[in-house]
């Protein structure tokens, strides 16, 4: 943020699966990833803000650890959102591959800030529990769409069908909610 505030050039990046890629948003500009990028451009109009979306559908953190260098770190991001919570299972294997990927990001030369994002399936299934342990260990910011959305559905604020046409991927409204949560954190 200091770099952007001074009018410098920064790169914001995201890595994850199809949700991060923007699947089922009506356009790439309606995805949570792009909304994350928009916060930076709105908050720091004098900065040159580059954007990297390294979301690829049907990928887990196991595949992410193998592609993070080429797809994301080669672009030298200053801040990264990591989201693999619906593609990973809540198992020790994925806890380790998730941690390995985070270690690659955290130890990269440009030392980017990292924000963890936890999504959910309609049933509440998510790797959030094991991913949270990794986030706690490294003291990384942890944003849970899962907790917020399931609580609001239980309260009757809206239904799952209002935010997703299937059991996983947010529609424009769901992506906007993720974007609002990220904007709230960044503000």
C-alpha cells in the first residue's frame, strides 16, 4: 500500500481454481478477482496497477504449487489472494500442498503480501479448516466467504440460488459479495 500510495507501480494477483478464474460470472469484470483489482485502482488512482489472474478451473493447491512460479510469481506480484478451499479436500495431503504453495509465494524475491480466501460449496464443504491452520501458523489474513455466506443464508437474508446457479460457483451477486468482503478488509 505504501508503494501504491506513493504513485509507484504495483502488481496485484490472485491464484486459485475456477471461482478465482471467474467461472459463472457474466464477464471477467464481474469476478471477485477483478473487483479486488478495482479496489487498488480506485484507492490509488496515481499508481500504475497491474493485474494477474492465475485462476484455472479444476485445479487444486497440489497443481497450484507446480504452476505458481510460471503463472503468478514470474509477474512479481506485490499482493496475492490465494483461494483453493473448494477444490482442495480438508485432508492432511492438501494441507501440506497448500502450505507448500504458500511457502513458495512467501519466500519469493519480491516478498508479496498474502491474503487467504475461503469459499464454500452449498453444503458447507470446504478445506477451510485445514487451510485456516496454515494461515494461523504464518499469521496471514484469513477472509471467509464461507462463514459469512452460510450465516446469512441461515438467517434468511438470501438463498444459495440467489448467489450461485450451481452448488459451487458464485454468480455476479456472489462474486460481488466476495469483492465487498475483500474491499472491507482492505479498507
